[in-house]
C-alpha cells in the first residue's frame, strides 16, 4: 500500500533540564528545536516543566516557587513565541505559571507560528501544596488544519481526560511528562533507577539502557500509553524528561504513537534526544478508536460524572499509602 501524502511531521524531545535555570534550558530548547525543524518538523514538543526542572520543586518553599514562576506574558514564553514565529513551527514547553488569579500552576504552553499561544494547566497537580490544578481541557485548532490537545503527565493516566480531549475534536494529543523511575506505592509499579547507573551511563551504557527499557521505564509505559492512542483513535506525542531529576532518574523513552496504538518512532537513549515521525493523518478516520467512539451510548455514562464519596485531591491520591477499597465493597466495621 502506498504511503499517504496527508502527513504532518512532528518531533518530541527529551532532555535533562538544569534546575532553576530557565535561560540555560531555553538555550537547549532553541538548539533542539532548530535541529528538529531543519529535519522537517513543524511541531516540536518538549517535556513537562522543562524550563525549570521538576522534582526538586516539590521541596521548595512557596516563596521560592513564586520567585521561579512566570506569567504567560513573561520573558520565557516571549522567547518561545519568538522562536516559534521565527522558525515557522509550533513549539511546546512546560513551565511554572504565575496565573492572573495569583495562583501557581504546572502549565504547558504551545506557541504556534502565527503568534498564538495556547496554555494548558495540569488538571491533577500533585507536586506541591501551593501548585493548583487546572479546571478545563485545552483543545485548539492549528494553522495546519489539525486540531490538537494537551494533557500533562498524570492527566493522561486518567482515561476520562483523554476521551474528553478526543470528544472535543483533537486528533493529536501532546503529552509532556516527567516520569519513569518513580517510587510507586503499587506492588508491581515503578521503582527508582539507581543514580549510579545514570552516572555510569558512558562507561556502562548497556546497564542504563536495560533499566530504561525495563519495568520502571518503557515496560511500564507500554502497559497503558498505547491504549490512550488506540482507544481514542488519536496520535500521541509523548515527550519525557531524561536523567537526573533531583534524587530520581527520569527514563526518557520519548515516543510517537499512531491512532492504532502503534509506536511510530521512539528512543530509549540515556541522553538528550529527539524523535521525529511523519503522522499519517489518513489513519484517523477509520481507526478502531474513532469507530468505537461513534458507538458510544452517552445515556449510560451518568455514573462517570457522579461522585462516589471516595474521591481524593490529587496530592492525597498520589501519595497515599492506604489501600483503595473497591467501589461497592462494604466498609470494614
């Protein structure tokens, strides 16, 4: 079968940010964006919170977070917007937002070549008690005739968020993360990657590659990430941090998935890296997920919007050590 001519070239980037140094990280964004665009990419997606670094923010004071945060019209995003218009490409970056409501948000901005800026606030923010969660989905049209959406890290783990984004018309989901190598409460979840493996990545590349591809990295992603693409008939652009992230090691494994949940392109390199692929847009209309969506029976789904009484705020849900009682199971007296 001949390849489709209805394609869109996109890139996802993984890199190890320098903590609290937006000017250094912006230089990395510019360098890697220019290289990706030179290779034909029209959209370049960088990881969650890539302008500041991530996990160390959980240990900062509220006052320090306020010093680091920027509004959407601050110097960092002005630089990203200028880069996008100059390269005539879309650029997506994660940052700590100081909102006009005086709240802090884990946010992600997509600057388009026409100068427009779309900002998503993480819906399930758990990093710090002073970082608020967003309250709306982010889906937008682009100059390329493609409708895109953004969900940040844990947003993607809750299946309802991806379905809502698809129902809003998105066929490309930008999914920036800082994940892999975390200490999961689940007995068969992720575990930390030993820091010494990362530090010895040049002398012993096989060891860190095995860890990145193992149960705390790629294997964990493949338990759930392809289903988000497949079940909704959308492309997923998964960009992730890599390397030291405070006292943890992010596992990279940035990848691009098609609407059938197939991995089109990926990396498991233990270094800054870029993954580029041509998205075959003709795959969307007859994809399994898109056909499944047409078979929905919304009148049956009222339970999805009804509180059960067991809901927790994102921080409590993320860090609780308490076992979860299955819904419908009687409480123990």
